[in-house]
C-alpha cells in the first residue's frame, strides 16, 4: 500500500490521525506566510522555528500511527 493511499484510509478511519493531519496543514499554511516575507523580525523567526518543530512532531506521530495501522492490517 502506498503512503498516499494509507493516508486517505487513515483520514477516514482515525479521528486522531485526522486531527493531527488538520493541525499539520494549519501549521504549513502559517509557515507559508513567513516564506512570503523578505525579512523576518526576531519574534517571527522564533515563531517560525516553533511552528517547524510542532509540525515535525505531528508528522512523526502521523507516521507512527501509519506504521501501527500497517502492522495490524
């Protein structure tokens, strides 16, 4: 099963995965705002770094759930 297929299944079957995915997408959109700027203040740099860490933690959790799903099916 391909990653994209598994993600679609997980989005339908797992509320936790769906919640993590939505939050991940939200952080991605917030990070896009920083990419569009030519200059970031120190506060914005810190916020960007924080968002990247949170987004990565969400991704790690989603991949863990996907691995668990694969093992059980």
